[in-house]
C-alpha cells in the first residue's frame, strides 16, 4: 500500500465516520480490503490529529462542541504566530509566503509594510495579497496544481523560484522532529527545499501542539532553518533542543483563555 493510498483511505475513513456517526474496525477492514491492524493504526493517527475519537472496536466523530472550542484555540494561536512572524519583515524585503493556514495569517499584517515583493505558490494567498490596500508586488510560482496542499508544485514552480533571490521564506509544517527538522504528510517536498535554498532567512511558523509529531517525510532539516515562530505553550526542553540546532525560537502568546475553557470541559 503506497503512502498516497494510505492518505486516501484515511480521508475516506473520516468521511465515513462523520456520515455514519460510528464505524467498526472490522467494517473498515472489509471495506478497504486491509487488515484490522492497519485500520487500528489509521484510527490512532486520526485521533492524534483530533479528527475522530476511538471507541472499543471502532470510532465515532469528534463532538461538535469539542471541535468548535479546539478550532477557536487553533485559530487564535495561528493568528498570534503569524503576527509575531510578520514583525520580522522589513520594508522593501523580497519574501516568499508558502501555502498554509498559519502562513496565510501573515497577509493581513502586510498593510503597514512598504515596497514589498511577495512570491507565493497559493492562489488563496495571491488573492488575499491582491486585496491589500497597500498592495505589494506580487509574484506567482506557477507549476502543477496539487489538490492535497492546494498549491502549485513541481519543476516549473522550482524553475521560476530559481530565477529570483529572496530575503525571507515564511513556511509552515505538519510537524517538528526535534532531532531532524520540519516534517510533512505531503510527499512533494522539492519546492519547499528550493524556497529555502533561494532565501537568506528561513522562518518556520508552527503551533506547539505539532512539535514531536512522528511524520515520516522530512521537509526542511535544521541546518537550513533560521527561525521558528511558535506559541509559548511549547515546553522549555523543546526550546532548548531546537535552539541547540542553531535555530532562534520566537514565542507568541498562547490563547490561554480558550485553553482554560477547553480544560474546564474535560477536553484536555
């Protein structure tokens, strides 16, 4: 079973759980013609990322109330991280903003910057940049559309990037391997590496909850990352480990009030 098939199966499992309200391991194993061990691994991974809840012999959807509270916390944290990262941008900088929900928060912080040149591989980000009152010079990578990351990827995008030099890259990640660097579920990591190669400073934006995730695909090794912007809910040990790789760690305030509301409902 390829990684792509695994991703497709897991997306299908999420849809089945949300549509049916409850699914069993043996039902899923029969439906996808795979072993119960494989299905249990799928359910464990999906629960880790807050996409369902495991129950004996199967899984159920995450209650709507839990999802709403978690999304509020996540949104506030992403906004705080993006705002802190935007403080690193100086007037007249040439920057790359990679596709992603956290990096997209940088766009609204650009109105007070002057003379920016912004490259992106995301149509959504390009449209948001176009709507800015103080519109920067906008560059697009072009390339092959990847529906998984909702961005342009591939050799054409890489060739376009190599035609320029940039001051900064702002990029997200699916996870952090404390020993290796940033990690991703997406197998298409070539463009990320070229983005980093063509930028003098690489700034990674990531919520602290993603630190320590076991994800197989290494995206950017620590030796090409200059700055990590995350929330201050990160453990001191993780900060020390990341700093030891020569990476500057900048902390944004965690959404403490929402965190307390979440804990008070027993959803730790």
